[in-house]
């Protein structure tokens, strides 16, 4: 293969890592504070 695609493997891995961290934080917040999160949903 000549050249690299605009969206390379490093970008994919970086985005996947970021998404995994963000998803983990969101799940942690939902799991730890279900009542608080339920109150925040209407404002999102």
C-alpha cells in the first residue's frame, strides 16, 4: 500500500480509547448516582 489513509489506525485506537474512558465515566456516574442522573436527564 502506498501512502496512508486519512483516518489511520492510530486515530482509530485513540478515538476508541477516548470513547471507552468517557463511556466508563458515564456508566460510573449512572451506577453511583441513579437518582441524581435521573434528575439531570430532563436538562440534557
